[in-house]
């Protein structure tokens, strides 16, 4: 039994370590590229007619943000005779009338803006995008989710990159409208900043696959068709299409300096919905796309390796959960089986993953906060980020395992509350569902389990895992508290 526990524990620790090594390479590539910074930026050739662009706004029950979105898109600096805006609305509530009013308003001001209503909601977001793409007038298609506010000059800065006929997608960086709302939004901003700087840039610099992030990007219409179009068989249609397109040989371009701000989920109910969709969808894409990547005869080994950990990055939550649950039994094995002491001494190498993570996130954080104040902020928020990642591991691991098993569930979009700036609107929200479920009791149970592990550590005077168990207790306890409190305050 002891050997079996050690083997399972080492396997999942090994996955975390290997994942961290790929993150280390991305960090190095990002830092190296930033130091060189010699890449020229293409500009619009005003001697030629500008490209025709279709902007797609897929909506489903977004009454809190729909007007803000449409009005912002109407400000895009692109000639009206070369711009089409599709408001693809599958809504069943008052969003319909709000969207229609704004579309009518901007049509009266000379814009080519149309409200697209489908016969049914088949295929969810992927189905909506496919329906709109079939009817799009543009050669390039920009996509924005309901909570995004694209900058006015976005198209002028993005479209020139398509002068290279091999480029099929240009993705821009997400900004945050409500970074300072509360602890949840600050932690999410911290994590997303790393993805949208080190991770996306690192892969792009090394020539590996990156992904369309579902919004704030522009596609070459021909690329979508060549890759097989939008398909609804995963919850992350963006990641799926990204891999199919790049397997076809299309190049993607990532622009860190073009920022499209958006709303971060400020309540746990919404964050859970988003995390579930992202993590389950990523696992579904592993099943669908990873065999195609590994069997490719044209991709180099390094690109295949990075694709493995890119597609499987949500599996990190399974590893976190398993190692968390096994940590107390492993501590007991250490106490009662001194013959394994040499193995525990060797296991210190796994702490290398923590230092890699610190470097990965520190490099990204430095872009936004520098100096000693930035360092203080980093070392205050990084432990909170780790703890909350641990706290969400049960919820996210279930989503991942459902994705691997092929269990199908409907697309549940992230509920928005129209947050912008500091402070959360503690009001009832028609789209927020209660997070008070049996799963919540399991999360509370794991928090208590971590406290028991700490008590045992003090009993046997082995304090090596005490900080780890403290973060587990805090993370699962915080997830339990926020889920309960936010459900009581906001669930419609």
C-alpha cells in the first residue's frame, strides 16, 4: 500500500514538474524576446482600399452589458462602408429589445449593423458564430464577447498583420475593467496577465501553437473555412478551431500591446461557471485534437511537446487535487516507513516547480507593477493565487474528468454583472445561479482535512508540509465561504 501511494503521488508530482519545465522555457523565450524587441510593426497601406471587416457579437441573455458593448463597437475607427457588425443574439429575455434599439440607433447613423436571430440555439456559441460566418460580408472576422470593450484603433492595428497571407488569426491581449473589485478579480487578473504575456508570447516567439481566446481576436474568414469551421462538439470551440487551423499550416500572431479590456467574474457563482467551461472544454480538446498533433508528420517534436502541455494544462487541477488528498497518507508513510527516507530526500527536486512558477508569474507581474512596491504586491498575491487554485481544484478536476470521459453538457456562458472599476454591485442577478450544492460540502470537508493534516504534522514534529496544508485549508475554506456568501447575496 505504501509503495502504491508513493507511486501515484510521484506520478502526479512528476506531471506538475514537467508542466513547470515547459513554463520555464516559455518564460525564458519571453524575456529573451522582450530584450531584443526588434520586431517591426506593420502599418496600414492607405494607398489601397481597406479590407472589409465583419465584427461578430455573439449574445445570449446579456441585458447588463449589451448596450455598452454595441455602443463601443460602433466607435471602431474603420470606414463604415468597409465595416459590418453582426449582433448575433440568441437571447430569450429583454436583451432582445435592448439590442434591437441600439442596432436601430446605429443603423440610423449610417452603420451597416444587423441583428441576427437564429431559428434555435443549436450549437450554442459555436453555432452562433458559424451561422454568422456563413452570412458575413467581410474577408476578416473580429469576435467580441458581451463584456468586452475593444479600443477604437484595434482594427487599424490588427489588420496590417494580415498582409502576410500565411497569417490566419491575430489575437490581442485582454485587459481588465474591474481588476480591483475584490480578491477574486485581483487573483484572476494576476493569473490572466501571465497567460496573456509570458505564455502566449512565449509560444508565439518559439513558433509553437497558440490559441484564439474566444474573443478580442480577428480571423481571416478563409482560415475558418479551411479548418472546418466552428464546431460545437467541445465547450472551448475557440481552442478547438485554433488547433485545427494551425494543423492546416496557418500561422497565428499574438499582439501583447493591443489591449481589449473586459469584465472579470467578481462573484464565485460566475467564476465557477467560467472555470468549469474552460477546464472541461480543454479536456475535450485533448481527446479531439491531441492525437492529430502527435500523429502529424510535419510538426517538430518541440511543438508537439508544448502542445501536449498546452492542451492538457487543465489536467494540472487533477494533479493538485490528487496530491492534496494523498499528502496526509504520504506524511504517515514517511513517519512509519523509514526505509523510504531516501525517496523523500530525492523528492525535494519537485520543489523546483514552485520556483519556476514564482519566476513565471513574477516576470508577467513586473510588466504591471515594478520596484519594491511591485515586489511586495507580488509576494502578497502569489500565495493567495496558489491557495485559490488549490481551492478550486476539486471543482475543476471534476470538469476535466467529465471532459476526458466524453460526458456532454450544454454550453453555460459566464454571467456578467456589468462591473467596471472598483466595488461589486451586490444586487440580485437574473443570470447567477446558486453555488450551494453538495460539492460545496466536499470543499469544506477538504479544508477541514487540511487542518487535520496540520495537526498531525505538529504531533509528529514534521513541519515540511505545514505551509502547503495551510494554503489548502485557506483555499478550500475561501472557495466555500465565497460560494456561500455570493450565492446568498446575488443568485437570481
